[in-house]
């Protein structure tokens, strides 16, 4: 007979587990951290700035889990290693790492500056390397754990004006899968969630009117001039849409899933 897997209610699915979420000060990172806390996890919410994660901790104070804010710059390897060592010392284990921290420098490829390229890779790629390396060292020794990198559908389809961002996300995706292959025998799973257009401050910064309740027509319908496909579902994602995909891959329901890249883009990449 198949092995029985206990059903968990929405409020206790991650009870007793400790999670580190980077880029938790806003957008997708904040949504992931809040969703984990709502389902019972103890979440260490990190960002390079304090206000957003402090506000998140206050907003989730009545959750079944808890959120502890901690300032951390993913580009600083020493700070990352110290943070994860402190988490393990304080909580006994780190069960889940969700890499969300990211930046976008939009520019035609021929106009990208060295600084924009370097800064983008420092956060989006090297940051994932720093956090995943430190977390995996603990998880593999313990024999369990889960690492999820929030990438982008731009990593799998060319986009005008997004060369640095797309390249950095493609590199982070490849790294996460390679890491997952190398450590799979230890019981640690590594997966990628690849969002498409999502209603975040980063996305709205690209709109002519950031306060608009609707995205520009080209986002939903496509734009032939920029070789952009539309979104078949006819809506952009919310941060919560992405968070739910992350939580599925982090859960025991996905215990036999590793090395995968889940696109959450309303069909925009036609995959």
C-alpha cells in the first residue's frame, strides 16, 4: 500500500519549520514570508533595508507562525553565512530557503553600463549562490531541506530591454538546478519558480503610470514592436499567486519534485 502522508490544514502545514526568505521587504518576498507564517512556519524575513521587513513582522504578528525581521545583504557572503549560522544555532535547523531578492536594471543591451550589469548579477545571481551555498551546507549535513529560487520567465525567453536581468535569472536558475542535482542524494530538494509579469513595485516602475489599476495594453495583449507575447489568461499575477507556487514546492506534497522550473506566468511563454 502507498505510504500514508498526513494531511495538513492550511494553518499548520509548515508548523515547526524554520524558513529564510530573502527580499522579504516587499512584493513577492513579502507575500512568500507572510504565507509561510500563516501556515505555521517561523520565518526569518531578510532584506537589505529594515522598514519593509519590520512592517511585515507587525502585519503578521497574529499568524500561527512568526516572522523575525533581519537586515541582510545577499551580496555580502560573510553576512549571509553569519545569518544562517545564527538561525541554526537559535532554532536548531534551517528547513527552507527561498531566494527572492532581486533587482531590475532595464536598458537596451548596447546601452548597459558595467555597473548595471555587475549590480544585477551581484544580487540576482551571486546572492543566490551565497545563500544557497550556506544553507545547503547545513541541510546536506542534516539530511533534509528545501531550496527554492524565484527566477523569471525572462530566463527562458528573450525580452527587449532586459538583457542583464534575463541573463542573471538564467544563471541563477542553472545554478539552482546544478546544486539540486549534486545534493539530491542527501535528501535536499532544489527547485525554481519562474514568475511572469507580477504586480510589484519593480513591475510598476516599467509602466508609464505606476499608479494605474491596470497594466499597459501591451502587457496583456502583447506588443509586436518589442516581440512580446501577451498573457493568455488575460491578467497579471499577484505576489500571492507566486507565493502559492513556492509553498507547494516547499511542502511535503512536492516531496518527490526536485530540479524543476515552474512557470507562473498565465501562459505568456507558451510553455
